[in-house]
């Protein structure tokens, strides 16, 4: 899928996105818990860049833990960002957030950030060189030594292990009331439209994007996450 197709897909899902994935919240909650620990030593008034923020789950978790932090929320799907704005109003953190509908390259501010999150975003870039370029774009928005927490679907799709994980993953999707049509689309996307690569390959792509060797800190099914620091 190209950028416009991905944006249209998330625009379509925005209104029901949080409800649709509510039953998988234990995975997100664990990821956010670890994320909070990894970011714990950031300054009291840190600036956090949330790339592909979606409806804002990680933003609101971090905002609830650190009342002095400020956030730049970047999201190409206008409807997803609208949901994020509405949630920010309800959570009372709008004044601490800058919302940008679009991509990193069109982000107008030159202000650098202390840390960034990028959760289940880079997987939609199937060209490895372009994917490293995406991470270089994040590095350019960080202070020297700024940290990145990133997560993506990862596996060696040619391995027997992938078959086991994919079967379990689809069982989880079914338990989360994801429709058969949606699961069929996901299976096709994983094989054709999403850059599901071995974890070590993704780590090397992140490193090529201007970060020190990424450290794996989380895995749940097909989701893997890394912590890295701007080189």
C-alpha cells in the first residue's frame, strides 16, 4: 500500500479504532509500562515526539505520569488525529500538545526533542532504504543522545516459527472480535504490504537511520520493540 492508501485505511477505522482493539489492551499496557521505565530519566520538562501517534495511547500514558512533559503528535490520518485531539481535551493535556497532521518532513517546528516514540509505524515502509530514511528523519528531530522507542511487527516469514506466531496472532485477533474480512486483509497485508522482517534486520535498519545499536526490550507475539539512542 502507498501512503495515500494507508492514510485512507486509518481514516476509515478512526471512529471505532480504540473500541475495535480494546481486547488487545494488555499488550499495549505492558509496552507502555516498559516505555515509562525506559523514559524515566528524561528531564522534568522533556519534549516528546510521537510519530504516527494514532489515537494517542502512548502519549496519554506518558502525559499522565509526567505533568511537565510536552508532546508533538505527528499523524497523517486527519481522522485519527481528530480522535487524539478529543482525547487530549478530555484528559486535560491539550495545552501540552502540538498536533501535526502530516508526516515528519512537513513538521514546521525546528525545535528538537528529548525522546521519540514510533509504535507500529515503520512496518508500513517496505523499502529498507526508505525505512532507514524514515528513522533518519526521526533522528533529525532529536537532541544529540535523544532516545527512540520503536515497535513493529517482526519475524522471519520464511521460518516455521512465523507460522506458529501468525496462527496464535490470528487467534488473538479473532478473540478480539476482528472480523473475518479484516483478518483476511491482515494476512494478505503481512505478506505483501507490510515490511515484516526478522528482528535483527529491523535493528540494522534503525541503526542505519542514525541510531546506536537498538536494544530489544519487548516482545508480544509478532510485536517487537527496541530502545535506541541518536548516534
